[in-house]
């Protein structure tokens, strides 16, 4: 029998249910309210939640006072008007007639009529051999170190594939995509998605947003149509049951927020005032100090403690009032912007598409969750669990960052209610009219409490447990790789025993850690930082300072374990794509690449070394765990996986490197002399070399050529006659010539560009035996995997190996087949 206070609540509940729109019988009151004695709370179910929220009698202050008097030791949860209703955010949406229409795209962005297009016969222009020869020289240029090169591959799509890097500016991206689209729209669309693809591409999120902004501006129907290809499990893997997606669900919200605020073209500014890089306003504490100083300055010398307290209270009230006004002003601005944007058909289509994607996925997963609740542990339950994605984790929470500028939670709630997913919420409203403010708050509250919260609990995501301070309840083996990398310090601080035990189990192979989607250069950078900060223990701590230092060292040791265990997980995931046979890395660590002590994790030196280490561990013996230094005197360096990530990186960087980048010497001063000396047969030569560099090579020095001093220009003149077009030859041309002269086949060369901007390319699009790649993601190595030595020889006959063909192979994977061009 419930206590006296609880009986009063049951009476109120009984009255409300009797008079609510649900027409429930009075006996439902005891079924609707669960009295939890241990928690000292009354838990309200979804049906009663709706009745109480929508009942004006309960919302009256008289009933609230009665509840507070009758329940001094109890909390009544989830039956008051949602707290968000008291916020400054206007959560309503103007009437969107197309929201419930599955053919909304045809209404807002109708297909273009192509029937009027008339084919006009194109006549061949007259050609002249000399003019053709002159045109062939127009794209010749030189690297920073005076090596002949090209400023274009002569293929706009391949140029776009090369120019789309994390460093590329908005103007560069837009110009490259415009030219590429004119050549081949389908390939260009795949290049855009390749920029985002975590598992089959470059995994460059902000680059993709910039490219998508161009696509949305010039081809909005194509952009909106293909949004689902960001989050659908289209990327296959041998060890995953249901596939993986190119991006993640938060991409959709980021895209919508950027479109709402017109910030697609300002992403790379990294302005903290902009949405994507928004930070807490700098100087708030200083402003508060000045405010308090002003209030205290009004006091005289004889001010008492009460006076100082009153001045502090006054300053706090001023600060709270100003903050409240600023929030209200910003909320009004956000809502005005949203209403204006929703009047644009292009934005309206984007808004509806993203809302429908979330609503459909959440509705599907709510159905799965209900089935899970009726199943015992077993294979069927496990299979259903794997069908629940992280859509609920990234779905917009009402009142949070994405929702504050888009009100997308309102649209998703409306769709869920319309689809019947909120069947227990009998909130009647006319779908042909805008929803009033109070009903909107009720709908959003229901969406948060009965859709998002249960799904997030089912997927065991760590963020709710972290915010609730339930650190010991976190299942570390289920923590995603980036979350683990970001929050390992918090895990150690709040649950040191549990986290250390988990890491020991990972090291001993008893548990797993996630790390498959991490970038290798980020892990390398972390490992080097830990290595520099770590110091060997000198004995048990005897002072408070030594104790603090000891705790810091324990944390660093645990962080090191995280990094060192995530690296092999990443390598293992890459190995699932097949073999990397008869291949070796050539790593450029010249001065132009940066240094390992740099605080900038994106400095080219880190991806150069990290990707070289990845390749050396993916290669089959006897090519495994070795690489070539890239300097004037190249040298083979053997790595030891047992040393760990940081030690191997330091060993690589400590090799004998000089400041120049003589690619020519790798071939003519190392490979060919050793091959001739030891009479290595042609079939035993290295078949493929990966050159990780910024591509600013030294000029190839031909036999008997020397550099001369030019006293007039006060500089060194390189050998050869660069002004003579007939004498013009790139580094690659000289390498091919040197191999041919001694009777060896030139190895296939993969030029992997890590430059901060696309300046030069060593070859043109159709150059055989060469591939052009770029970016920091090891997933791009998959293009060359799955081939053992025998299949390599077979494919030499069947497939072309040139920059254009390899690019088409990279973006020709089945995961991109769902992309379609529709305008």
C-alpha cells in the first residue's frame, strides 16, 4: 500500500485520467504510476505523461502546491511542463505542407526537363603538329627545388581528386569541382563522397562539407537525393554483419546547420564564432571580474561583509539578466533566420530530407527495441542488437546545439507522431496547421523521454553515463575509438581501477578496444607526446608533489596503453581488405615536411611517417617492417614492431636525413647499383613503391652534370638547359630512362601527395606504371590491397595502371554505386 503522500497523487492522477482526452478508467491510475520506495520517486508512464502535460488543471499552481505539500519526500518525475518550455528558444515551425509527403522532392525541386536538348554535330577543329607540341608545354612547371613537373594532370576529374585535401581552400575546391563536373558529373559526385568516406576514402569531414556546399548550391536535387548514402551501411567488411557507412548521422545535422547559417563557404576559417568550431566565448571570466570590480568599487572603505555580499549578488543578477537577454536575442535571431530559410525551396527540401531520414531510422529502431524486450539472450537477440545503429546517439536532442539553430527536433517529433511511433501519445493536432507552442514542447519532451532515452540506453553509449556521473557503469569495450581517444583521461580520473583493469585485459587479449577508424598520424602524434612527457619512476613518492607526479605518470602509462593497443586494431582492420605484397614505402622527412616535435598534428611529417609504418606492417615478408629514407643519400631502415609506436617513430626520424629531397638518388644510387652488384633477376626486383612526400623533389642529376655558381644572380644554377623544351624531363622520366638502360623493369610507383596545397604533379593522367594518391587516411591503401604477387602479374595484362585508372578504381567501389546524378 503506498504511503499517504503517494495516495494523494494517485487521487489527482485518477481525476486527471477520468477527465483527460484519453477517457481512461479510474483504475488506470495505479497502473500508470509506479511507486518506487527505494528511489523515493513516482515514475510516470508515457500515457500518463501525455495526460498530465496536456491537462490545464494539473498545470495550475493550486495543484502544484498541493503536490509539494503532500509529497515532501518524493519527486514526481516527467509530469510537469517540460523545462525547455521556460527556455528562450522558439521551438515552433512554420507550416511545412511537404513534410509528410514522400514525394516532397518532386514538389520542391522538380526534375529538369531535358526534352528540349538538341544534339548539334561537332566538327573536328583543324590541327597542326607544331601547335599541338606547343600546347603540350603549357602545363609544365617546376617544383620548389627546380625539378621539372606539371601543374595539371590534363584530366579535370583527376585534378579534383588530387586537389581535394584538408588544406584546400573554398575557392580551390569550388573551381576544381566545377571543371570536373563539366567533364564527368558521375565521377565528380563519387569524388565528393570519397572525400568523406571513413572506410573507403579520405575521411576528411570538413573538406566534404565544403564540397557538399558547392554541390548543394549548383545541383541541389542531386545533393538532397544522395544524403542517405552518407549514413546507409554501404561499405562492406568481412567481419561486420551489416556493413558500415561513409559518414555518420551527425554529418546530416552539421550540413543542415551550415546551410541554415550560410556557413558552407567559411568552414576553413576556424572562427570560434562560427557554428562548426564554436567555443565558449573567450574572456567571459575577465568580463565577470570587471563587473564584480565595478560593483565593489561603489562601496566605501567602511563596507561590511553584508555590503560586499549584496554587491556580489547585484553583480550576479546583472550578469544573469544580461546573459538571459543575450540568449533571448540570439534565439529570436535564430528563429527569424530559420523561417526565412524555410521559404527557400532548396533549403526546405534539405530540411525535410534530413528530418525524414532521422524519423524513419528512429521509428525502425523503436520497433526493433520493442522486439528485443520480449526476446531472451541468444543469437536472434544479438542479430537484432546489431541492427540498431548510432542514429539515436547523434539524433538531435531538443534544445542542444543543432536544434537551437534548426528546430530539427520539432520536425522529427512531428514525423514520428505522424508515423504512429508515438502511439501512446494521444495528442490531437491538425497536420495542416502549425503546431502551437505548448503542444510543440509536449511533443519534443515525449520524443526526448520515450524515443531517444530508451534507444540510447539500449546502445550503451557512454555519454549519458558520463554526464550522469555513472562512470563505473561504462562498458569500455563498447566505447568507440574516437571517444576512447578523447576521453581516456576522464575514464582514468573517475574510474581508475576499472579503467586500468580494462586496459590490462586488452593487453592480455581478454577484451577488445576500438581503433579501426582512427587516423594513424593522430595516434603517432599522441604516442610521441606521451613519450616526451613520460619519465621513469625513481621510487615510491614521499611528498605531495611527488604523489601528484606519480598519478600523472600512471595516467600517461594508461594513455600509452590506449594508443599502443589501438594501433594494431587499426592494422588488423586494414588487413581484412587483403594482402599488400612486394611493396615498400619511401618516406620523405625533409625540412619542408616539418619535424616530430611540432605541436601541429596535421604537419605532413606525421602522416608521412605514420603511413610508411602502416604500409611496412601491412606488407608481406620479406618486405615487411622496412622502408627507404628519402634524402640525398637514401638508406634502408629496418623497424621493430616490438619497440612500440613512439620508439619506432623516433628511430625513423633519427635516421640519416638531410634537408634536400633527392628522389632520383633512391633509384639510381640505391636500387640499381645494388641490383647490378648482386645480379638480382628482374622478377625479384621490388614491384611497387609508395612515395609519401610533399612532391617538391630536387632536380634529377644526370651523369657528369654539375651545379654552377651564378655570380650575377647570387644563386646556384642547376645542371641542364631548362629553357630548352626538347631537353625537358621530369624526375620520373629520368628514373624510367635509368632502369631501361640497365635492362630492368621500372617498378610501379604510387606518388602519395601530402603537400598542404596542390602545386605540382610528377606525371600526367595517362602515364603508365604510376598512380597519384593523396590524403592522410590509410583506407586509401585498400585500392592496392587484395593482390598477391601472382594476381599482380595477371592484372598487369588485364588492367591499366595509370593515375586515371587507379582513381577510377578507388571511387569505383560498390559502396559508391548508390550515388546518382539527377540535375
